[in-house]
């Protein structure tokens, strides 16, 4: 489902939307890494 959304966005050619999606993914990955670090401690 997620990949389908990304594919449709790329097909439509909305570079701004793709950029925002990348930023959201970065935010999610950063939060996940922070949680993992807390668990490691």
C-alpha cells in the first residue's frame, strides 16, 4: 500500500510531495533509532 502511494506520487511528478515523504521517513527513522538506543541502555 505504501509503495503504491509512492509510485502514484512519482508518476504524477509531484517532486515537492516526494521531498516531504523523504523528510517524514527521515523523522521516523531518527525516532526509531533514538528508541533503539534507549532500549540498548
